[in-house]
C-alpha cells in the first residue's frame, strides 16, 4: 500500500514538473526579455535619465503599436547601476538567465563592459555597446559576443580630428599643432588615447593628456595647465557633471569654447542648456544623425505620451539627443531579434545564441529604416562575422547658446587608420585571453 502511494506521489510529482516545464516553455515562447542597465542616479544621471527613457520608450512603442516582434511581446526590466561597475556586474549576473535568457546587455558603461565581456563568452551573453565600450571589439573574429554598433570611440575621435583638419584647411595643417585630450580618468575616458597617438604620428601634431579624477568637479588645476599650454584644440572625453564643469573652467581661463570637441556622451542638451552663451561655439559629435527628428518621434508621441504611457512623466526628454540615442539602441536590439526570427522561427522566442546571430547579420537598408521611422536619423547599417560595428557615420554639432545645430555634413572615420588598430589590438586581446580567432569564411 505504501509502495503504491509512493509510486502515485512520484508520478504526480513528475507530471507536475512536466506540466510546469511545458507552461514555462509556453511563456518563454510568447515573450522576449531585454534587460535595461541604467543610471538614473549618480554624477552621470543628467545623461543617463533621457538615455534610459529613450530605450524604454521604443520597447513600449513596439508592444503598443505592433504587439511585440511578430507577436512576441518584449518584456524588460531596469536595473540601476549609478554607473558603478560592481553594481553593473550584479545586474548582469542576476538578469542574464531570466525569462529564457537575456536578448543582449546594453551595459551603458565602458567600465561595466570591460568587467562583463570575459564572462559573456562563457555565459553566451550578448554585450551591446552602441558608441562606447572596447573599440577593438568591432573585430567580430575575436569578440563573438560584443557589438559596438554604429561606431566606437576610435571612429568618433578620428572624425573629430578630421573636422579640426578641415577647419585648418587640410590634414597637412595639423603638423606642428597641439591637440589635448581632457578625459575622465576611467576606462571610458582612456579609450581615445590609442587613436590620438596614431594620428599624432601620422599628422605630426603634439598630443597632450589631461586626466580628470571622477566625478570631474575638480578641474581647476587642469585648466590652469591648459591656459599655459594653449592647445589648438581639445577633445573632451567626459559625461555627466564633468562636462559643464569643464566648459565653465574653459571660460574662466579664457579658452575658446569653439575649439573644444565633446564626445557624444558630452554632447547632449543637458550638458549645456544651463550654461547658455557660456557654452556658445562648443562642438560635439553625433552617432549617425541623432540630432534630427524622425517619424519614430511622432509615433512615440502618438502611441505613448498622448495616452499617458510614456516613460518620462512630463515627456520632456522625448526628442533630445540622449533620448534619441536610446531609441536607436533599442531599435537595433529589436531588429536583431527580428532578424534572428527570420532564420530560426518567426513568432518564436529566441535564445541568446540565436539573437547573437541576428546581431551579426543585421541589414538595415534605406527602405527598412524608412519603414521603422529612422530614415532621417540613420544611414544603412550592415554587420557581419568580421564586422560587429556595422557602419559608422557621424556629424558635428555646435551649441548656439540656445540649442545644438548641425555644423558639418556626414563624416566617416578613416578606416585606413582605424581598422589596423582594431585588428592589431583585437588580436593582442585574443592572445592575452587565449581566445581562438574565428575563421569567418566558415561561419554561416
């Protein structure tokens, strides 16, 4: 009797487990999880808040307007990092296996990217770093799970140097000039150094380096040195509170703001709007054409904010540079999922490995960008096994005292300079980490 009861109980337990597994699979098949690492607090919050709003608004739009990706609902969860690497790693570890597996981590931090990239290889997790992260991770042969989409710090810095040269009358005019890098003393801040060193060797300018201790509110000694040295141009690799502080200090020592170029994370309205004319002439760089507005902005207004469903309570971040960049990032994530579905099953949940294939096979044509409402914001983007960046485009913008306005036509980095650095340092990374370099001719 006891034996029969034990068998019955075991049968019920096994059946319950099978039913539970089936239900779990059914749930997973109806949704796709995207973790959202954000920093709405801390010294980078002025940048982080609209960036986070933009990422979430686009995902909400996909669910509201389209019912998800081919019927698969996007589910998401924010995890606050305050730009702290240890907190970012905690978010990654907690979220990587949730809801059938993460569809890619936009870490929103170069430091967190450095910390999780090694783990991602073993965990088979995607690290998406649009416009930031490890610049050499554009080499997909080495960095199978990393995607610095649309550009990275070396492409951005190269474009800024090109614009400086254009203003001088040609690259030959850079010879004998001084270019200073004022940078956040962190992995993020140090990224442009390699490109600037190579450019200085090629173009003959003197490179000066000025690290600024985080969070960047103490810069007086740095700018006193700059007043003495008087570099011809400055590249400002900063974010958050460091940016307006730098511009105020530039004013204090009489350094012309129109000779300062800020990286895209230092080129948002929140960086300069409180400064007004103090920042007039300050130049920045955009990822593709993120200063522009497109149909996607109108649809976010119509489907979300007009119905009280937007991420930002007052809707003021919609249309800002940082918010637009956030939407661009989420669009790329959604299109990677869609691309994966086209290969592995339309309307089905995609595993992280399948989504990784989607990131590696993106093909956003002019027609597709038009359909998505991003035609004004971006040029066509295509990735491959070897190329995990896709297509880098950028424009220079300038603060006129009230708003940013376009100050250049389209630029691309000089890939005769950038690509050898990506390959060289990518292969060096592979040797140090004992990573086998992929033969992309054998990848399908």
